[in-house]
C-alpha cells in the first residue's frame, strides 16, 4: 500500500509458449523464470497482493510454491492471439466481485526478469505523484526505426518513408521500446476493448539498456544466465 492505495501485482503466465515449451518454468539463475517477478513483487512493500494469472496447473503449482496467489484464466484468454489487456479486464471484474478494494494494478512480465522492488516503487510513486493514468518501463530501442527496411518483390526501401538509414547513430532521433519490466495503472480507468495498457495521461520510466533483457528463446536464457554468473 502507498498513500492509502492498495496495490495488486499481476503476473501473466501462459503454459503454451512455442519458442520454449513451458518457458515460464525454464530455469534462470537456479530457479524457474516465473519466480523472478513473484519474488520482486513480494519484496516490494508497496504491493499488497501478488497474483499469477495462468491456464496451466504446472505453472500454478510452481507459482504457489514461491508465494503467489493463483487465478485461472479461460482458454480463450490463453491463446497466442489473446491480449493481456483482456485478461486483466476479466481478472479485475472477478476481483471487484470478490470485494477487492485495490486501486492500482502493477503488471510484471516474467519474460523481463531483471527488475528490482525499487523499480516497482518508482513507477507506482510516479503514477500517483504525477497524477498519471498509466506508466510503463522503456529502454532505448535495439534498432532505431529510421534504420529499418521493408522489401517488396525483392526491392528494399526504408520502412519509414523519407527516413535516411545511413545517418550516423548520433544524428538519429532517439527511439525507445517497451520492455515489460513494469506497467502500473488504474484499472478502473482502462478503456474498454483497448489493446493497450498505456492510456490517458501516460508516463515513461526509462531504464538503461544494459539493465534489461527480454527472454524469448533458449539463446536469451543462455545470455541471461551468463550475465548472472559474471
């Protein structure tokens, strides 16, 4: 709780990953990937409840062992095309029906494991102090969109019309990407049917690029484990 506001951390964890089967249970630093956001949330004094939303009993069992509550999600909310925003809307409706009075949701993606309790606190504090509706973590884009190409019938052209991919890096307009470490927002203000978790008055918490890794495949796990061992 912060400034009298109850806060719930939600960790979405499908069982149907195709890049790495049961990716959320794959080991990172000697523990399953799902353990990382759970432990960060439990260590955050601002967070009152930690919930894992999953369609998998295997993930549910492991998440319980690390101290999270489990809410099962419907099959249609666990497909490759399902939106996290829809899962959160459904979960929020259930929580309200149970009498939950929390005001703020914090979304922590397991695939961005290197977050600290302090980062969660900073995002929530900014959400409140700056009168924002939503805030999320970003880092500098891995590739500047002004250097991206499209290829039509074998012919390349800049993806952004009028961009000059040959510009020196120092002359490119800075570009950023979401990284999934932290989203914080007021779910009662989340627009119906919107796919986005950034809405209304938005904030960006910018992280150093070398502090972020996105786990998508086995190569990413190897890199992350190597970083932890250094």
